[in-house]
C-alpha cells in the first residue's frame, strides 16, 4: 500500500500566517502538522509516500522532508499547483500509485489513534474504497455520508441543509479503480473535482464502498483554535519529561512533563508541563505554563505564557500574560502596558503594546 499526503490548499482561515508558508507546516508540539500525518502512515507500515504540493511555498515542504530518508520513508513530490479539488489531486498521483491500493490523507488532519486498524479493515474486506467518518455537531463545513442499515447510500459535499452528522475525515482508502471514475467527473460549482462525487459515482456503479467511524478524537486543523486544541491534545498524550544534558537551568522550578531541547537556557523561571521547548532558546524571569510549545531560537524575558504556540526565532519581552495564542516565526512582542492579550500573529511581525 502507498500513501498520499495532500499538502495544498490556500489556508485562508489561517491568514496572515499562511502568507509565508503552507498551513500543514505549522508546528504542533514543535513538529509540523503534516509530520504527524507522516508518522501515522509510517506506523501503519506505509513507507512509499507521495506529497501533493500546492502553490503556497512548495519549496519549503521539499526543503523540510527532502527525500524522506531521515524519516525512514521514500518520498515523491507531485505538483498540483492550483487547488482543483481532492479528486484532482488523487488523479495526479495515478502514475505514482502504479496499480497498488493507497491511502489519501489530508495533511492538516489528525487522528488520536491513527490509521493502522483501518488499513487492516480495508484489506480484510477487499473494499474498492473505504472512508473514515466522525460525528460532528455542525456538518456544513464537511463532506458528509448518509448511512442507512450500516451502508453508505450517498455522499454530499458541504450540504447547506442538515442531512447527516457523519463527516468525512479527509482520510480515504482507495484502489486504482477510482482513477477512471475521476476522469469522468465534471467540476462542481466550486470549480473543483470533488472526492465525494467520485465516491458517490462508485456507489452508483456498484463498487464496494466501506466505512468506519473513528475512535477517539479527530481534528481538522484549519483554524487557529483548532491548532491550539491539537497542540493541547498532542502534548497531553506524547510529551514525557526529557531535559537535554546541554540545557542550562538555574534558579528555576520545572514541574510536570516537560521536554527541553539542547542548548536552551532557563533562568529564574517557572516551567509547568505538559509543554515543549526547542533548541537554543532562552527563557529568563518568566512563567511558561501548561500546553505551550516554544520553538527553536526563541527568547522570552519577564513574561507569562500559557496554552500557546510560539514559533521559531520569536522574541517576547515584558508581556504580562499571553494565552490561547499562535505566534509566527521571527515575531517580536514587547509590552509597555499591563494586560492579558490574545494573538494570532503572522511571521515577521513586530508588536509593541
């Protein structure tokens, strides 16, 4: 089985952060979202992986993943360019798939327990396609499946009226038979080739379409609050106490599950896990609270931060409190007044309050 990670899309709901890079490279627990997807594929025994690239700084994706060998993967790149739909991205991978079954995984989606058991279910039942579903409160933002008598009877993309609470999670197990189906599709009103249309056509043509409702949480990290929540959940489940021997900690109180990377300096500070702090960072006279991810080469002085993601090369000085925030790379934040602030800050920003 081969894997396909979809790494395109404009990331409009995360602007201005995505003006300088694809949303899938935004880190959660100091690892890009799509890297968590890659880990899930590898844990399921899938090593031959194609990454489908969009128009938003595709070179940054190639620069991060390279040929995949450092991650024990074999990575191929496919350039989709303009986002013309999931089905269009799938069709572009036809040559890569080469008659093998494959999984398509949106690069900004996360599953708590991964895909391993669903891969087994797909193979054991000899499905032509299998979708993973999750019940949601508001299905209008998703493709949804209509299920009756434990069978899918139709799939609709972003319905305006309520027809089902079962959302498509953005993870699809497929066989190459889908390619001819996609070639016969017409673009939707959005101008895209919809994967829901392809799967619905497969149903009508008598192909064997299965589904499974996923256990645990599923996150579509398309907005800032989704990313903050994902950071909480990943830190909760994966961070263990781990402090590099080259980290320098003086006059500080470190509590809970805290990961501190090499050559980071912590002085006169309180650190409360679960949280992670990257390499070559400097934290002085500060409080860093639970569910915070601090990137590499970050400087935090005389400040309080909790439940936030601070990307690389950021400077924060004299800020009374930051919480529930996503702060982009190379940002500078300095506070002159005393207040609680909430931020969604793009890369290369400077803020003085």
